[in-house]
C-alpha cells in the first residue's frame, strides 16, 4: 500500500514536470516560466521559455516617447501600398540620399507584413522573434561551445555578454542591435569552425544596418592577417592608430562616398557636424554619474583586461582558438578608437562590438584557466562594474515593461494592455 502511494506521488511529480504543464505555466505566468528557464538554463527544453517570455515582452512592450520604436510605428502607418515592385525599387535605391533605410532588412519585413497588416504589435513580435532568436543563439553558442575542452559554468564575463546591450533595444532599435548580434554570432562561429557560410553570416549584418560594414571590413582584415598575429605588435598597432587618426578620418570620409549618396550624407552628418557633436557631448555630461560611469567603465575595463592578459602572457594558457579571439578583440578596439575620433562619444556604436568581442575572449580565456589567480582577480574588479551596468540596463528597460509582464499573462494582455510602465509605477 505504501509503495503504491510512493509510486503515485512519483507519477504526479513527473506529470507536473512534463512539457504540457510547463506550457500551461507559461500561459498563466510567463514571468514564472522565464524564471524556470533561467534556473534550468543548461536544459535545452527549459531555454525555450526564455524565448517565449521575450516574445510576450515584445507583445506588451510600452514604447518610450520619441524613441526609435515610435518612429518605426509612425512610418509603418504612413508607408503607402507596399507591392513587390515597391520592394524591388527600395532595395535597388537603398543607398540613395532619399532612401528611407540604407539596408535591406526593414524593407524585407515591410514587404512580408504590410500586405497583411499594419498592426504594430505584429511588427514588434516579428522584430523580437528575429532578434531574440539570434541573441539567444549567440549566448548558447558561447556557453556550450564544443571547442572549449573544459566544463562550462558561470563566471562574471558571461553576464557582461548577456547584458552587452539593453533588451528593449532589440525591439526598439531593430537594425543596429540585430546587426551587432548577427555579426558577433557569425564571427564566433567562424573562429570556432572557419566555414564559408559563417562568412556569409558575418557579411549579412551589413544588410541589416549599413554601418555594420565598418566592422565587417575589420573582420576581413582579421581573416587575411590572422596567421601573422603577434600580441605585442598588435598593441603597437593600437598606439599607431592614435598617431594617424587624421589620415584615417579623411580616408573614412572618402570611402563612405563609394557606398552611395545615402551612406555618404549620413556619415557626414555624424563626422562633419561639429555642433551636433558638441550637443551630444554636453548631453552626456548632463546625465547622472552612474550613467556616465556605465558608458565608459566596461569599455575601459575590457581594454585593460585585454592588455594585461597579453602582458601577463606566461600566467595563462591560450589555445589557438583563444588567440584568435584575442587578436580580433584588439582589432575591434582599434575600430572603436578610430570611430571615437570621428564622432561624439554617444554616436560611437562600435564600443559595443569591442566590448562584446573582448568579453567573449575573456570568458573563453577563463574557461581554459579557471585556476588562474590573475583572471580571478580580474573578475573581482569586473564584478562591481557589471552590477552597476545591469542596474542601469534594467532600470532603463523597466520604462518599457508593462505590469502584465510581471503580474499578468497572455490572456490579461489580450483583454487589457497598460500604457503605464512598471518604472513609472514604482518611481525608482
């Protein structure tokens, strides 16, 4: 009798842990299902609830006034009938000065969806579907990379990769955040397994946002020069970059013209408009200290850690894979520093690609050197930096989070959607 009761209890426990119950849990409480996915991240089955939660978040997304999200919403409503000939014409002329976007991705989404709907929630769902698919694939690829021989586990650098860019930007920004994630995924997969299809993946980021062509250019420099990589010479190259920044600026201006009037005019607007740069710098100075600290801290830390890991070369073991990651991280910092000479601090998007590549390198380096006192000390230095960064990211994202995301579910969102975010309610 007792054994029968035990068997019945075990059967009930297994039933509760079955996929259908977890899906019901997601429908009733997406936030709880999200927690389940995070807690059991090593399970492929559990990770899908992180993705489903991301889609629910996009469904209930509250756009910040005058943000990119509101501009996309306005354009979706104003665009006239979008036929196949309209789409072809937009793609043919996407580098002209009067082009709405200088890339193919958004035009393609418009072509697919506009004949059927102008419902902005559907567009956000599609944007989120694509973005979070790539973003989560990147985290999964890094975390479970077969090329690392040791068992993967938590370290602070992986948190830096997860919080590389705000979660809301994948829905609001649409183009650059996705281009960045596609680029990082492609470059990491190529370094793991140098196959042609990953070169196409890297290059496709250019079709999502034209500005990604800049880092794609550096990636091909990496491919051509990786066999000659020397850590000390690369650091010297980093210093030389500063000495010749005026030559670099003029070459970037002239090369932008080769991509068409649209790219040239937008590039000139960032590079040549000194009043715009001054206003952006003044705006940065007016922000709270923790926002300014957050803007630079990760960038400076990753650069410092990268340089120190080269200087203390004998204290770490580096496989050929990690050395390639190291070299490309240096190239990304060179690209970021060149960009910083061209535009204001806020407009330099390439610090994010440098941070991403640097943190990926540090994570993989640590996986090969878990007992390294040097790397463990670096982690302790990074800990307060990433905690502040996470707080800033989450505080900003809370302006876009509906109470339904935390307290409601799919059904409550269908019957009542909030216009007031959690951030506005709690007033932190």
